[in-house]
C-alpha cells in the first residue's frame, strides 16, 4: 500500500513539475528571454520535480501554493538565464558586436524588464490555478469514474438476472400435441362413413 501511495505521489510530482517548467519556459521565452540550452531546461525540471514530489502529499492553501509558485518563477527565470549563456564561448565569437549593457552581461540578464515580469507573473497565475484546481478536478473525476463503474456494474447485474439462464424451479412444462395432416383427413372422412351395406 505504501509503495502504491509513493508511486502516486511521484507521478503527481512529475506532472506538476512538468506543467510548472513548461509554463515557466513558455513565459520566459515569450517575455523576450533567450531559449536556454538543454542543461538550462533539465536542471530546473529536476529541481522542480524534487520540490513538487515533496509537496505532492501535502495540502497547501491557495496562498501558500501561490507564494511557492512565485518563488519558483524567480528561480526558473534565474536558471533559464544561466542555462542560456555559454560564458566560455563569449570571447570566441569573431566579428560580433556586443551591446554594452553592463560590465556583467549575466547580471544584466538576471534583472528582468517589465515585459519579463509580466509574463512570469502570468505564468505564476496559470501554474497556481492549474496546480490548485488539478487536485480538486482529479478528485471529482475519480469520484465520477467510481460512480460510473458502480452504475455499470449494477446494470450488468440486472441484465444478467433478466437474460441469464433460467433455474430449474422456474421451468414450466408445456405439453405440445403433434397433429399430422393425414390424421386430420382420416378423421374428416370417418364422419360420413356408416356401417357396410349388406350384399343383397
């Protein structure tokens, strides 16, 4: 039983982490951020998976869940920015002209502009709503599925009782008289027949 509960918690944590990472990455790129490399996606997904699996068994209020999602959006932004820069190759881009935004380009990228804030706030709202309502929605769907299965079982029992085999105590003996056409003809001709006529 504990193994099944643990497996369900890991599955719920994996789904929640996937949703949170996808929505955060979508909002980050839509807000003007660079697309991170595969490490910039895998590391936030792994950290989110661990956090969501730990929190999957606990009931969080909407406010606590929202606060956790807002903090995770800030961490997602930082990890996506760090995952999208290849600092070792910065000096190897020949002929490229870099804008002088700051002495530290990573520090400038970690500080999001208003558009990035807006998209991460939208991602936080969508993620909070999805995670908060997902538990209730799955619970309602599970209850509806249970009712549907029980109703189906009841109908199958009724149909089996109605159309099933008849027991021996309910059998009725039916006597069928077989009438042949030749016996009907003989019976009709016998009415006109009388005693034999004497030979005179």
